[in-house]
């Protein structure tokens, strides 16, 4: 049975501030009756019909407005819902909300409208998360992945996996029920292949999280290197403004500074960092240590080299950092041909680009290369849905774990009862994504990250 909240909620659904319009939303069993008490119009409030009228409170006229009523269950929340459009003035909005409160509505909590939509079966939990992700998306790539959640394409993929898993479980349970009967049993190899195919699909979704997180949060690119290599100049060049002070004196940058740049469909989070060197200055040393920590969580490391100076060899980086490093040979305008040949020998098999950050030459090519590296990763996933939420990844890891146990137990010809337990546990992970088994505390945590009014 669908969950039925006992009360009616009200909230401002548009950003608070001055503007052409603001929208106040009410949802619940008394949404229509409360609206009638604060809204005078010549026409009645009827389903999906916009009505013009006057908003009033006990002191009289507030504003001219348009109210639209949506009758349950054909509304966003699945309940009776009213949307009131009035002029965008915070004071007027407060008057209307106060009037609604006087007649029994209470202020909605963060995400409560969408939470009611989920609990009333209007969307699954992954779609509800898509609502929040879409609201906070700040690039085309983030918008696209959020839209796939909201439209239910990821939820449908999970339901397809669930259907295949239920089919495998039903075969096992049939074997249990008719173990002693002389009937044609499903070949063991066929069932193993079915489970192996589900494992492969699940594993693809898990692996996509690395890319999905980047699409959602932006490409994290700390700019590192020795002092005076031009890190801050490159940082400023990306921003096209003098965001940080550039000085020939080593150790000018002592802490990291982050800025987000939108390039094409993507966001890149550039970070200027303290120069890597041995330092006796306590504050600078702490900044250098922070730089080393930031390198671990980077998606692409931009290691800046002063190409106008001789270099003995490749910078000492561990292999796990080296494979995500793009070397930037800066100050190319000051480099002679002999040193350039030497640098090409050193960095020949590693990704590297030349530029002059101070003259803004070759900087665009660096950003283009960063994006191309990401797009190559996206291309590798083909038609696989890309996930961007840690909760989804954790649930899929749990599903994969029990699927592998089921496959192994099938291979070892274990008792069907044991295999059935494994498959039911695997199903539980998929149900968590769809919100079929989440407890109230977890749901409250998820919806607490929504804005009020949504």
C-alpha cells in the first residue's frame, strides 16, 4: 500500500530572492482547501487548470497570482498538489506561507516533496536522486548523467538485471521443489552462464563509477611541480585572469587554491599548489604535504616543468601517479633547440605538451587533451550506463559479491538452498538502489541533501 502522510506541507520552490516570479507549492490532503482560503478567484480550482486570482491573508490583499491544482494521484507527489505563481518578492512569499501555516500547512523539510513522490510510487529512489543531481548539475556532462537517472533509464537497467536474477533464482527453487522427481533439470552450465552474464554487467556498472564521479563533480586537476616552474602562471592562464600572485621568489604559493572552469561540456577543477621541494619553512612544508595528498585523489595531474632549464631526468613519481600525469613543458618560448631535444628524449613515451603560460600559448591544447583523455574513458564503456553515486556503487559491489558466491557454489555443486540464499542476497543489493529495502534513517539522509521546496 502507498504511504499516506497525515499532513499538508508548504514551501517556496524557487530560489529565495527578488525576480519576475516565485512559486510556492503545497502538497497533501488539505492542499486544495487551504489554497481556497488564501486565494480568491472567479473560477474554481480544477485539475491541471491555471486560474488567475488574488492572494489574501487576514490583513487583506497580498498579490495577484496564478494557482494550478493537480489532483491525486496525477501530480508530482502523488497527492493533491497546488502550485502558486506570484511576483518574486521574499516578503510576499513569507506572507503567503504564513497564511498557509495558519490554516494547517507546515513547512516542508529538505526534499520532502520528492520524498513523498518516491513513497507514493511516482518514482524509484534512483530517479529521486536524479532530481537532486539535476538541480545541482553545473555542466552538460553532469546534466546528461543526472537526466538519465531522472528519466528512469538507469532504474530500468537495474530492473532488467533484477528480472534476470529472479529468473535464475526461480530455476534454483524449482530444482529444490522437484529434486526427487524425474523431470528435465536445467543444465548446470547454462545456469552458470546466466549468472556470469549478470556478474559481467554488474562489474561494468561498478567500473563506470570512476568516470561518473568525474562527470558529476568535475575533472580534478592539481597543478604541481617544483617552485618557479610556472604553476601559478598556468593556473591564471586557464582562468584568463590573475587569480594568484606570480613571483620569481620560490615558495610564494604555500597553500592550494582551487577554481572551476567550464570548457565545452565538462568542468575542470584546477588547483594551484605549493611547489615541490625540501623546505625548512613550517607553513610551506605543510603546503607541500597537502600537495602530495591531493595528488592521490587527482584525475589528471599536471606536472609543470621549466623547460628553459636543463633537466637531469624524469621526475620521481610512483607508477600509480605517473600513469595519470600529463607533463607540461612550460616556458617553451625561452627553450633552445638543444634542451628541447633533451626534454623530448626524457618524456618521449609519457604524455607531455609544451606551452608558454605567461604568453598563453599552447594552454588551450592542454585543456583539450585533459578532456580527450576523459572522453576516451567514456567511450570504453560503450552502451553501459555510467553511475555517479557512491550508494549505487556500494549496492552493486554487494550484488556482485553474492553473485560470485552463487556461481562458485554452482561450480562446486553445493546444495541448491545455499545457492538460493546467495541469489536472494544479490537481489537485495539491487533493491537497495531502487529503494525497495531502505530504512527511514537512510531515506532521510538521502533527501536531506535536497533543497527545500523540492
